[in-house]
C-alpha cells in the first residue's frame, strides 16, 4: 500500500524538508529543473554543430563545382592558387568540425562514467 502515507511520512512532511513517498525533496526537484534548463541551452549548441556538418557538405559541393568549371579550360595561375586556397580552407573546416565532434563525444562519455 504505497499510496497510503505512513505516520513517519506525515511527521517528516510537517517537521522536516518536504519529501515525497519516493524520497525526493524540493531540492532534488530544483536540481532537476536546473539540469533541464542546462540541457535546453546546450541543445542550441548541438544544432550549431549539426549546422556546421551540413555546411561542410554545401562547401564541398561548391568546391567541386568550381573545380569542374575550371577543368573545362586551362587554368590561370591565379585560379589555381584560388582553388588551392579554397581546398585548404575546406580541409581546415573539416578538421575543426571533426575536433569539436570528438571533444563532444569525449565529454558525453565522461559524463556517463561520472554518473555510473
């Protein structure tokens, strides 16, 4: 009969911190609320990470289109340098997104280890 309050539960409700039948206090509920707000704020960070991954795809398509248009004719030295620069920029973005993804993964793993 878990639904019927015991005298101990009534006494602690009157004299001590507010506890439910399962042992959770108002402080626990406040901590949960704070964790929920923190999770909602990090959700926007996760969406920016996904946006970065999607922009890599768009960036690679643009780079491929530029290379294809330059391939049809002889490239000038300035066009070759520009294509090389854009390729290096794309590589930098790939490495940056990969680094952020790896650090995020490590952070999630550490969080699960701490909670275990």
